[in-house]
C-alpha cells in the first residue's frame, strides 16, 4: 500500500481529510484497484476538481518519483511500517504517509512538543534556554514546526546542547517555508529528523499548518506552549494535544503581555503551569 499512498500524495486535488476517508471506509484490498473516477464519485468531488484529480492520477510515474526521492535522500514512512510511531497510530486521522529526511531512529524516542508565538520576546528566549537543556538530558526529542520565533529557537536550543530535535513542516521538502529558516532546516535534516505530510513539490498552504499541528502533538507525550497570543496557532496545537489525550503544559507570563494571553488562558483552563523542566517530567513519568 505504500506505493498507492505515494501515488495519492502526488495528487494535490486529494486533501488529507479525503485520503483519510478513503483509508477508513474502503477495504484495503479494494483501494489499489479503484479507478480515479470511482474515487472521485466516492468522495463526491465537483466536476472540475474531479477532472483535475484524474489528470494528476494518470500523470504520476512511480519509477521517476522513487528515483527523485532517492536522489534527494527522502525516505517514506507509512502507517503500515513497523517503525511508524505508535502514538501517531492512536489518532483518529493519523498521517498515512510521511516524507522524511534524517535519522528515522528518532521516531522510537520519547518526544516533547514545544511551540509558541512567531513574535518571540527576550523572555521567551530565556525560558527556552532554561528548559530545553534539562529536557534533552532526560533523552526527550524536542519536536516543533520550524516556524519563526519560539519553534525555531526550540530547535536551536536542542542542537546547541547536543540534544535531539525533530521538525514537522507544513510544506514539501522542495518548497520549504519559511525561507528565513532554510539554514536551520538543512541542519536538522543532517543531525535530527524532518517530517512532512506533503509531497516534496507542494508549497505551503494556510490549511497545512493546523493539519501539521496535529502531527506535532500526536508524536509527543505532551505539548509545551511558550508564549502565545489569544488567537495563536499554538493554541490549535494545544487543542489537538487535548483531543489526543496528551499532556498540555504552559509557561505563565505577565498579565499585560499580549504574548502571554494565550498561555495564561491555557493555565486557567487546566494546563499544567511550568516553571522548570521537573514540572514537565513529573507528569510524563506518570
């Protein structure tokens, strides 16, 4: 089924939710034999989208695609693989196929997600410096989304102390976003692991990021929010973690700071208040 999933990933007209619907509702032995018009009818695609999907379906070439992936050292992680992370399998809508570059052994490590605002302040940077090193010493892989701000700094802190880090991105490998973190992206592919649910040629789209966030939280035992505004995307990750029955942690901030409004609200709603790494480890060890 890995080749079939790869084929579907190279049909941009097929959304993540639609692919999940196919996987859940159609027996696996039938999926491989479905013609594109049958898929389009089952998913009730509008005529224009159906025609586009059919063109994408027949344009796909498995041999040339696999050669391209091999040349760029991109590996495939299927939900049917033994090394697919068990925590991800527990999701209602797990990613069925992930594109990966780096150390796949990290998939078996215990992980903590750290996310936060793109508008990181000096306070946020100090928090990361305070927390990441002791968390890495507990052999936790630091997982984040390689966005600007807290995400990127969480990755950097882990690398600087010799820890392990994993990035889940909202674009394909050939069109990495955001461009300002390209150097960090290259470093993590060499010394950590980068994952994407999207085919390498895909550009980032706004709906990719909430889809990506469910993977960040889904990989991890818990999610730590460091600085988040009231409408921050980081709160989407926190909601995903709660829906996945995972731990949610938050670092408090000043009551007048915009970048603390989201984290303080999370604490009011029951997220564990974090002042040091031990606060996190106490929960995870349970």
